[in-house]
């Protein structure tokens, strides 16, 4: 059976060049050590030992602080009916980010 249709795949967005510049810092609040519970772990076939396992939710969250700028040259975007969910998600994320203090 001969192939009668060809599928052209185009990217959602293209750019000749993109440059990110700025600072990114990852931090965790200094708190008391996390709570541990003891768990039995096999070591080989006939031996085992007790290990300390962190209780879920007892460790401080990791936070990412950014001050990053993006410079794009010769940007182009593609649109199609199948891209509506993707574009909606990007739009929603942009609105969430724009509500944050310091977002330009």
C-alpha cells in the first residue's frame, strides 16, 4: 500500500539564539535534624541491620531563588488546533509567575 500522506512536524517555537543570564540560588532552611524511624535492611542473604529513614514531611523544603533574564533573537511561533492545551498551560503558568513579587 503506497503512502499517500506525509506528516510535517513543526516545533511550537523557534529562535535563532536564546541567552539566559542571571543568578540562581538553591537553599534549604536550617532547622533541627529531621525525624527518623528505624527500618530493617537486608545486608546479603543472612544478615540485616537497622538504618535510620527520614519521616516524610519532616525535612525542610528546598527553595530555588532566581533572577534570570532571557534574551531571544529571531523568535517564531507555530500554532495549530492540537497545540491549544499546551498554549493554555504555558499561559496559565505565565499568569502564576507574573503574580509573584519581583517578576518583570
